[in-house]
C-alpha cells in the first residue's frame, strides 16, 4: 500500500471524490447511518491516502488542534471492504499517529472511537475517557494517546541513507525544534560545526542531536553516524535556505500555520506546571456555569425559500404562527437534506443547518417561530417543536472538564500576554496610524 499525506488544498478533484466515495460507502451505506460526512472540518485537516494500484483503499484524516478538540484529532479512519482483514486499518492509524507526533509535537491525540472498536484502539495505545455516548446513532467513546516524541523520527533519518529531498516533508518541524542556526555574526567567534554562507550550525545542538540518537539505540552510535548526521543537517539547512529564498515561509499558508502553531505550543507549555487549588476551580466553575451547562436538544423544522420570495416566506410564517404547519411547508422549497424528525443535540443540528441558523434556533423556546433569517442567498424560518434542557452536572461530576477548561483559558492568557510583550519589543506600525 502506498501512503500519501496531502493538505485539503492539494487534493485533486479525483482524489477528493475518491475520499468522499470511500467514506460514504462505509460510514453511510455499510453502517446504515445517514449523517453529513462533509462536516466542514476537512479544510482544516491533513489527509492520509492509501492506494493500491491507483485505487484508494484506505484513508484517515488529521484535524488541526482547536477545531474538534484542543489538540490534534484523528478520524474518518476507513478501509475498503476489498482489503478488510489485511491489517491496513492498523497500518493507516499508526501512520496518522506518527505524522501527528511530528507535526504537533508533545500534543495528545484525541479520537471519537466507535465503542465496538475499543479493543482495537487500546492495542494501539489509546486510553478511553468518560462514558459511552451516542454519535450518529452509534455508540462512541472518547480516547486519547500520547504520541512518541520526535527522537525516534530523528533517529530514523540519521541511520537511513535517505536522500535529503525525501525528508523535506519533515524539514521544518525538525529544523525548528532540533537545530540552531545563527545568522549575521562573526563565525570565527562562534562554536560552530559547519556553516552555510553566513549561517552556522552550532556544535552544541549537533552534539545534543548525536546524544539523542545514541540514547535511542541499544547499540549506540555507529562510526559513520557522526559524519552522516552532519551531512543531513547541512542538507536540511540548504533546503531551508532555498525555501526562504523562494518566499515559502512568507507565502506558503501551510508552512506559516505550522510555525505559528509551534510558537503557540511553546508559549502555553508552561500551563503544564500551572499551580492551582480545588477552590480556584470551584470559583471558576461558579463564574462560568452557563459555559458548562450542556447544550439543549431540539426537535426542529426548517423552511427555506429562494431569496426573491420574501412575500411567500412571510405568508408561510403567518401560517406557522397560526399553527398551520402543513400549509406553510407546502409553500417552502424542498430541502435536499432535511432535519430528522426527532430531538437532536446542538452539534448535530449544526452539521445540518450550519452555525448561523443553529445559533438562531437556540434562542427559541418550545413552539416558537423565528423571524425570517437571510443566509446564503436564501430565506429561512425555524420552528422549534420541542426543546429539551438537561441539567448541568455537579462540580465533582465535571471536575476533569472544569480543570481542562481552566488550564486552556490560562494558556490563552499566557499567549495574550506574550503577544502584548512582542508588540512592545518590535515596532508595529499601522498605515492608519501614520
């Protein structure tokens, strides 16, 4: 099986079509689970494609931190029925874990695993958290794994006779965290091991690199390792320099995103040593009770009209206010995807109607009819049949969630403070201020 990683923007039309076909074939048809597979997170994901003879037979995606969970998330893990039993599900999951460890170092990976596959993920090192929950009418459970550090990846590079072009995908991550390059200084005064134009590779970082590889091997370093490792470091610096010359650091969105994410991760790393008491968490919980209250479930009906049919939409709304649902529905445009005739959690409603309409729906009570909402060149009316509010859990029941959110917010405060300091350290001038 040939494995290929691609960002969303670099997927060809044919590849994207093959991905959606495979996901829908398995998750929708085979599992008899009608849901919106295109959940608006694909754009913010890296996509792992597994091919055999140009046919997509395995797939997984890695969602960026902050979009589904605070850290990176692996999902949509799927193999074609043709290759079941060959162990390719394990192969593609392990590949996703390794890639996440490289791209988002020192960040736990989270999955929403189907409960029937609990043992499969446990054997790969995932640990379950919390209770089983229903997602798309299938039992799921939250699981996490702490991926290995990047030492193993660096060790692999060092002991393998790989051409530097082939490690370009790991280039930036390894260079940023593993090497030290100093520009525009007197090289004769620097304790350096090699130089490329006016940039130097520090001997200290080189020695640390050798030590990390030696410790990762039972047999220690080979006689040829020292020279091979230095050559790899020089090769990578050459590629870094060429990337800078080509403007990739300034113009490539994916590279910029990687660097920014690494900076943010390093800034908020101090939250791991954050000291706080149980009383601090209790006070935080009391101040943010609305945040921790579970979102209500809604039985919702949406009527949609073309943008030029405001009179028809207003007529339908008056019918709804009078309790004549059937007549109002007869005036509306037939939606391709209709809301299920049942109570749905807020996140599931968002998948069907988007964030704007979901936000408006949450403002309504039982039996209430919304105003006419304009969205995406259409007119919409929402009707809440039933609104179920669940009571919030107690402090003890929600302790882990409260602690996690407390730490997350403290991390944001650290980041805001750091950025404020940067604005004092560097000259930031806006054209409007001139």
